[in-house]
C-alpha cells in the first residue's frame, strides 16, 4: 500500500522501470508562486547569459567556459554567479577572458535582477537536476533557458524546445548559444517558456496532493 510522491514525470518513469507500480507514484512539483501578470521580456540590448549555482566539477563549468571561448560575438558575456570549491580555479580562467565574468555569491534579490536582465540562463550540469530551480524561476520571468537533455529538466519546457542540447555534446551547445543571437527567436521562446511553466505548475493541485501525503 506504499505510495510515493515525486517531483517530476522523469522520477515516475525511472521508478516504473525499476518495477514500482506506476499507479502508486504521484507527481507534485516543487511549489513556485505563479506570476500574476505576464513579464516583459525583450532580448534587445540584453547581451548576457547567466549561470547561477554551485561552482563544482559536476556542474560542467570548465566545459561551459571552453564553449564560451568558441563563441563568436563581441559584447556577448557569460556571467557566472555562485560559490564553491572551484572558485579560485575558475577565477584564474576567467581573468584571461573578456567575455566571461565571475561575480561570486550574490543575494537572492540581486540574482533575480540579473535574471530579469539577461538574455538567457544556462546549465551544463553533468548530474540529474530533477526540478531545476534557476530554470523554473527564469521561465516565470519569461526568460529562456539553455540546458542539457538530461534528467527531469525537459519536462518543464515546451515540446521540441530548441535550446536543449544532448548531454556532453558541447559542439551542439556552441551552436545553441549562437542561436540565442536571434532576437525574434528569443522573444518567441520567452513567451513560450512563460506560458508553459504557468500551465505546467497550475495543472497540479499542489496543496491538495501535498496535504494528502502529510496525513
């Protein structure tokens, strides 16, 4: 009679493959406040792509910085916000590059401001990210995300989302970052990710499901 509460369809599929009865698995995404008004997003004059998170090997930061070396765009910047064991090593790499800026840890209000003014947010994680907080918050602001097709992340984005790359395919990631220079595409994707995340999160009665399992 054991029932299991998971946060994404990915978890449910994974457990089902292990032999768990899918009828006993229930999905309840993490709670996020839905936007009351549609945010304004225009890629015009936005020239930064934001990484925010732990500075550690499993986040794929060295690979991401190497990708950025191949990007052919003046005034197009990768901003890295966060702290972690690789901070000093990453700082040495970044000091050699004009197109990458390491800003260290920033408080939540400052991070939200960076998200509201960036062209996109990015993840190159090497591990399962089952409910990506940064990407979800960006979508609620109408900001597109770049991320690997890995774990549960794709379930928070529209079908056939074009800024999703195959895990470890960094040549494909280079091409996708180049795609973000297209203002028309990015404006459309900003609306798409906002509408999708609003519909995705509102499709679950989160409070009712959570309370059911707390009894």
